């Protein structure tokens, strides 16, 4: 039987290839994501091992705030450098810095896009403990000189001797380029830009005079790294709040932080690869169900000559095993190409990661082939069992039908799943954990898929009515074909349903977020212009620029809004920072209690829902710790709604602080009578012409902020595109097998006068009806899911669900197009049916 199963599988090469397509597409995404992740991890392991190869100890502050993507630490006083150099076993030591600095190209545009890699400023030094190597020119010396990494110099078209403009914490300045540097053995890590200065200039321009981020230490070889770190710790002042790590420890910590950040991205990709595999399961299950029906006579003959039910079932599972192994293996190979495409995508958006080839671990091969094979075999279990139950008398039939059974039990199971899922959704809408939301959504989706066959027949008839009216007999036959086997129609439409539901849910969520952004900014921003920079919490607009704008003759009022990492109570959020003296009437929080005007450095404002959850009220005290280690008790002075953060503090709190403070947005109100041209020219002279931020009118700014959601939505659409491809492949395969199954029926229709054009029309509209069934059901499910998600996020500031009517119509039109595209090849194959051979009795 095993040899027979192999021969039967290989004999149907076309079906073998078609069945493998779904698993190839799904496993290629999983394989590509795994290889891409392994390559990134090994690349950064090698990079930082190389960069820190001469660093034996690393001295830094113990004060820090967790930002969720790593720690933001207080600066280190450079004065301890002399103490470290006196420690026995130390041969060299130098300050290190990674602060915000944006280089402006010769054309006046900043190098490094807002959505790209970070823009750093650092220290270049003669010390052998330093991280940078001089490739060309010399090291900078004094307040007027600087170096650039090679990649940034090439992007900005800068050569040694050129004048370079740089924006940092202290504002914008001009420097003379005296050297080009490399970071270890590469031009720059991750495509980031680097502006390098000597230590005094870097401290004064990028941070605060007398401070650096950390101190790199090189030993003389007389002590081990652990002994050297202990000796340095013992020599440091007890009140300095400093700690010493070994070179291995800082290398491990740095690579771990990078992997954590990259982990969010790769986990995100992996989640979508499993969605694609899940959709592939429906395609595989459907194909094997039809295959079992088409092999009904063949299975019956095997039973008639003595094969047991188990042997017949195993023969189909052998085919599934072959498909799984073959498809997963090809999928893994395709994943290698996909991982290259992911690297090219990162390079295209500016995140350049230099790799020495791909890292392909044996675990990735085993994982991909194992998962793909298991999914394929499991998807074929039920069809195989049904195949084994075929009675020997079926060998006398000349038909091959996927029989339709009663749906009562299926409906009951589906309703139970839907009710259970709805209970989870209701709990999530009333504050339950996000895991309950996920289980609720999963339950509803599973219930709808289980109950799908009961829905497909009436919905297919309803959707097919216009087709029947418009296309006559062929339209009516398309309607009947789609409704005649509700289980098959539901299974074929399931991939479309899942894809459309996810797209609709994300679209609805994005529309709600955009509407929330518009309302929030519209209610708080009262000015004429906005200067903004998308700094992702790192750097931004120097506060000195905001103060300069306030002094312009054309400007009546200007105020800045920024964000800093801080520990508030037991949380570590980004806290909103504004200037109460300049914000009144220009940037107004929607106050529930209290007032933002006159907020002092000893007070804090709290978002209303957050205050309720934390049992805070006006007069309550809350402990706030900044990244520089300063800890203070602030008094709640008011509560508000509709803002970017849960906490808001006064800019005055940072006077004299070593914590870098930037503005992310500057809101501007011009004086009466000042023309738009005059205002833009004056403001641009201080900001935009120097490469600082983007200047927009109020309406332009609101549109830009809302449009940022579209970038995330485009990424979601891109990742779900593979699922759509699998859905199309599923419809094509099902229609091809269905055409083969109805070969005699089509032959009879052609014999009594149906034209090839009518056959194409019949198959095409059957595909469209099936696709639209999945789309309509998916849209309804997606909208309900979007509503639940938005309502469950009320604590995060969401107030109302927004239905994206236009996008929903586009989704339905897209489903119609998918149906037409998917039917092209099967419809063509249907017209090639030989009439005589099709109607001849076997």
C-alpha cells in the first residue's frame, strides 16, 4: 500500500504541485523571518564583539530609567577619568557618548529621515580605548572641528575641509570637517549617522559641560577583566553613583538590547507568517477534501480488492506527508530569497545593516520543514478518514462528489464558540486583560468558520441573485454551483474571510486612531503653524530654537511640547513636558479638574482615567524620578483628557538638570496682520532653513500627524498580502479541481449548446460569488472586531469607533477583483474540456 500510495501521488504531478503551493507560500514567510532574525542577531554579535574588543571595563552611572526599549542613563562626570587612569592595571581610558546630533547636508536637508536610523553625536579620541578609527584626515581638536563616519560623509557629499552644519541639544553650529572615521570595521552601525567631536566640545554641544555618557577603559593585561572592574569600583568616589562593567558584560548588554528591539519586529513578522500558515491550512484541507471525493471510486476499488479503511486513509496521509515535506523544503529555499528582500526593504528605508552573508542555522531548517509537514498532515486527517469510510459499492458509481452532510451539529458547535468568544470580548470591553481580548476574537473567528457552511448557501444565493438576473442562464448556474456544496464554498472562502476580516479590523482601528489624533490635536492646538520632528523619543528640536521663535517680530506666541523618559510611581512612561508660561491659549490640555496655567516645577498633571485607576486626586503626591537620578515628590494639580501622554510636567523642572530636553513639536501663533509668506519666511530662517523640523500650517500639521497611521497600515497590508495570495491560490486550486470533478457535467452542457464563452462566464461568476461571500462575512467580522478593540482601549485614550466606509467599499471591490483573477485559469481549462471524452462512460 505504501508503494502504491507513492506511485499514485507521483502520477498526479500537477495536483501535487498545486497542493504544495499553499504550504510553500506559508513556510517561505516563516523561513525568511527566521533566517532574517538569525542573520541580524549574528551580525550585531560580531559587530559589538569587534567594537568592544579593546574595551576591558565600562564605567557608567547607576541612575537610569527604563524606556521599554532599553535604559536611559544619567550622564557620567568626566572628572572621574583622572581617578580611573590612576588605577593599577589601567593603560588607557576615554569618555564615550551617544547623544542626539543631526547633520545637515549641503542641500540644506537633514541626513537621516525621521523614520530612519538614529542620528548620533559622539567623541573621537586618540585613546586606544576609543571605538572609532580614523580612515582619512585627522581627529578633531577644538570647538570648531569635527569628524563624520564615512557613510554620512558620502550621503552629505562632504569632503575634508568642508563646512558642516550640525543640530544638537545646544542648537545649530557650523564645524570644519577634518576627518573621516569608521566604527570598528564598518562605516557606521545600522546606518546611523555620527557627528564626532573632541571630548570638551562633545560634552558642551551634545550634553552638558563636564559630562559624558560613559567611560571606556583598556587594561594593561596585568589583571583580568573582573579584577580590573573591581579595582576601578573600589577607586571611584562612594557618592558618585557609578558602576563598572567588564568588556564582556557591556558587549552582552548592548547586543541584548539590540536583539530586544529587533525582537519586536521579527516577532511581528513571525505572527503574520503563522497567519499565512493558518490560511494555508484551509486551502490544504479543502484540496484534500476534494481529492478524497475525486478518488472515491479509486478508494472503493481498493476496498473491494481487500484494502482496509486504515490502509485507504493512510494512502492519502502519505500523499499529505510528501506534499508537506516537498512544500516545506521548497518554502525554506524561497525563504532565503525572502530574507534578502527583507534586508533590502530595511536598506530602502535607511536602516542599513552590513552583513557578511546569511546566517542559516540547522534549527531553522528543521523548524520550517517540521511545522510545514505537521500542518499539512493535520489538515489532511479528516479528509483521509472520510476517504477510508468509502464503501466498496461506490466503485460502481461514475461520479465523484464531495458529499454534503447535515449541518445541525456544526451549527451547534459554531454557536457555542461564538457565544464563548463573545463573552471574552464583552469582558475585554469592560477592562479585562488583553489576553482575554485575544481569546475572545479567536473564539468568534473559530465559531464563524465552523458555522460557515450553514451561512454559505443562503448568502451565496443572495449574492448570486444579481448575477442570475444580469447573466441569465449562466449566471443562474453560477449561483447554483456556489450554493450546491456549502461546505466546499465555505472552505474555499475561509482564507478570503480571514484575510478580509484582519484587513478590515486593522483599517477600522487605524481610522479610529486617525480620528482620535485629529480631535486631540484640534482641541489642544490653537495656533497658526507647527514645527515638528518625528524623533521617536530621541532628540528633537532644541529648546533654544523654541525660545528664538518666541522673539521673532512676526510671532505673537510660541510654545514647545516634548517628551522625556521618567519613572512615575511604579511606571516608566514618556512624560509630556511643556512650558506653562507660553502654552496658555496656544496649547491647551482638555482639563477635567484644575488648570494647566501656572503649573510649577513641584506639580504634575495626570490623565483623568489614569488618575482614577491610580486613585489620584488634586493634592495627591506622586514620586517622579528623572534619568539623571533626581527623585522628587510632585503634587497633582489637575487632570485632563485627549493628550499624547498620561502625565504632564513643567519645563521648569529641568532647569539645571543634566537630562537632555528637546521639543518634539513647537506650536506658533503669528501676530495679526502678518501674511503667510512673511511668517513662513521668518520662522524658516530660524528653524527649517537650518534643517530643524518641518514647518506646516495647522491643517497641514494635523493631516501629517494623522497620516502617520497610514504608514503602519501600509506595513500591515504588505504583510497580509501574502495571505491574500494564498487565498487566491486556494480559489484557483479549488476551481481547477472542481472543474475536473464536473468534467462530465461541463461536457454535457457543451453538447447541448453552451458556448466556451458561457462556460468561462459560469466559472468566473462562481468564483466571484465565493470570493464575495468570504469578503462580506469578513467585513462584518472585521468591523465587529474593530469596535471591540477600540472600546477595550478606552483606558488608552480612545473615545469612539470610526467606520472607514470608503476603505470598506475598496475591500469589497478588491474581493470582486480577486474572484475574477482567481477564475481566469480554471475558466480557461473548463473551455478546453473534450466533449466526447467527457460524456463517455468509463
